[in-house]
């Protein structure tokens, strides 16, 4: 069964303290891995799509990497405005069109 | 400005009542999706549509219905058969369902509460 596990569930960082969020996945052939940012009471905002192991993408203080079993979202020198829940989702080659979502990592960056 | 709009932002349902959530997109996307988000759970797929006049059930379709009469619109009806409708409902769209077209973009959401 396709599955996504995100860790940690919650993370508190001081401003400027770099860290990484983990997304471990089990899927029958990875078709794509997706990262989103979600602020309270709002819809998820798209960040990155990764397709194959070894691929990396960057946007401002965020960098996403992908291996055959997991993805990391690295946050470099975070600011309080980076506080949000970060969601990971995968899509496999199983013939259906759905994403499998993790439950997210709640990030709080303290000034 | 291209994007996805959902209305209303908040919706209150009385027992036995059907309510309809609106989702409109002007991204010229073919595929549209409805998800339900509950605290502590990942987003769960209710229905999806790859093309106008066609839609398929997701993992939790019971108690919900949809239509796709126009490319831009994918309304979701929460029927009285849905016994636990309180949740945050998210609509999404993607260019298509093929590889490299499938990144989903989300609307702002509708919070449904039961009176």
C-alpha cells in the first residue's frame, strides 16, 4: 500500500537555525513527489515537484532533495515568516490519479 | 490573475440539508479535484475529474456528489447522507493527469460546520 510519513510532527527553530524536514514514502513506482506549504486556515501553496532520485530544487531559503525512499526539505537560516505546516505528497504509477499526502510538519520559527 | 477560487469561505449546514461548495478555476486546467482535510490526517480525495462531463470517485466519496459541466467549474455537494461533514474542503486543479502535467494547485478552501 502506498504510504507517506513525515517527521517530525512539529519543529521549533530559532531564527537563523537551519534544519531539515523528512518525508519517507512507499509507493509502487514513484511518478512524482510534491511539497506544499500551508498556512492556518488557507489552502496549500505549491513549492516543488521532484521526479527522480538525485533531483534537487531550490527556492529562496528552501531546498528539496529526493532519494529512492525519502525526500528532505532543507530550510536555511529560517525567518519567522517561514512558520507554516509543510506537506509532502506522492503519486505512483499504480494507474490511479491521486496523491497520497502525509500529515505534515508544523514549523514554528521564533524571532 | 490566474487561480482557483472557492466559495463560500465558511458554510453552515443544518441536519438533513444538502449544501454545495463552489470551485472555479481560470488556469485552463483539464483536471480538477476535491479533498477533505481533518485535523491530524492527510488530505483525502473525495472526487476527481480529468475532463469535462467525466468524474471518478476518490477514497471517501460516500455522502458527496459532483458535476463537471464546464471546464472551469467543479462544484461539490455535501448531502445529508454524509454523517460527519465538519471539515476543511479543498479544491485543486492540474493541467492534466499525464506525467509532468500533474502538479496540483489548490484553492483557499471552504470550512464546513454543522449547526
